[in-house]
C-alpha cells in the first residue's frame, strides 16, 4: 500500500502528536485501538478510512502502515481484492448475464468505481430485457456496495422497467417490483414519489408490487446467512485460506472447458469465501490489537 502512504502528508505538528497547539501526545496503543474500528464490512470504505486516519499525524501513519497487525491486514486485503477482480474479469460468453451477476455479486464491494461501472455497463447493455431485469434484481442485494453513480443508474433502469411493465399483458417480466422493494432504502424523496405515482396510475402494477413485498418479506424471514466455507475456519491459517482462494480463481481463469452451470457455482462459492476471508482478516486485526494492548499494559 505504498501509494496510499504517499498520499498521507507528514503531520509532525498535528494535535495528536502534541504539536503546535500543545495538546498531549496520544499513545500508540490508543491510536491503534481507534484505527482498528475503521476497518468496516466494506473494503473500499476501509481503505478510505485508514488512509484518512494515517494523514492525521506521523504516529497515526506509523500505526496504519508499520504496525505488524496492520501490515498483515493490508497484505491480506490486497490479495483478496486481486482475487475478486479476477472473478469479475472472467470471460464467460456462454453464461447468462443474470447467473454471472448472482455469482460474482458478493465481491462487488472489492472493486474500484471504474470496475463497478464496467459491471453495471454490462448489465444495462444487455439486449434481453427479461434477463436484464433479473440481473438488476440479483444486484439489488448488493446495491449498497455500489458507488452512488452506479447505484443510481441501476435504480433508474429498474424504474423504467417498473413503469413500463403491465403485469396483465406481460406477466413473465420478472423482478422489477422486487428490485425496488430491496433498493427502497436507497431511493431519494423524489424517487419514492415517482414510485408511488407509478403504482397509483396502474392498479395492476400496485398489486404486483404488493406481491413482491410479501415475497421479499417471506424470503427474508426464512433466510439464513451462508455457511462459512471450509477453507475459512477458526482453526485454519488465514493466509493459507487466501492461497486456496487464489488457486481457485487462477483455475477458473485458466480452465475454459467447465460447463457454465458448474462455473457459476464455483464462482459463487469463491465469492463467498472471499467475503468470509475478509471478515476473518478484520477479526484478526481486532484481536491482534487487543493482544498487543494487554501485553503493553502488563509491562
């Protein structure tokens, strides 16, 4: 993460280092305790948080970039981001758009804004409206992982499909109602008004939406989080788990002979493993900080 280090200015006289304003120096242990809470469930957000924190002072920068627990975390995060990008770079011409979206969706949060744009472009450029609607719906579970611009693009297309959809004459067009149910928390006030108007102008569409709400509520109440893959367990070494993930991605890239359905299942399994490994890395960062704090206090 040297490029991030270069972005952090040298703040020798910062408040936290007891600089020009004469404030007391904050202990390294306290800075580390603060920094570990900046590693969130979203990798892109985590990077931004830690880079900004490192810019606060020289001591903060040393914690973020030189502390062994954080250097290990950076290395693991970089490997997982590379693996996620590898999944999204796969060329699968025989696979359906919605299947690919479902399989790789859990790792969207590891991609840069430009890479996320490429994923959204691929969905919106699809000529099969039914497949496109299904792909957008499958993306709805990860809508919060997208940057604002890409999120808006998908929501706008979902609106177009919803407003054009007549459930009486086109009952086979899937997902558009469910998409907006799941993305509702991300709609702004104008979009919510637009949504209500679309239903008010078409009673059959309103009924379709009501059915989507009921279906989503049932699915949500009965759902269970995916089981943690065997490759990532409390007893395993995380680096070995990441190595296994990397090997799986490399095999997917090399082997183009796997039938689409099997490939999609493997991609999804690897996506879940990447997320689990990232959560494991965050836990190890947190626990390493606690261990260090206890040992320091003991001295």
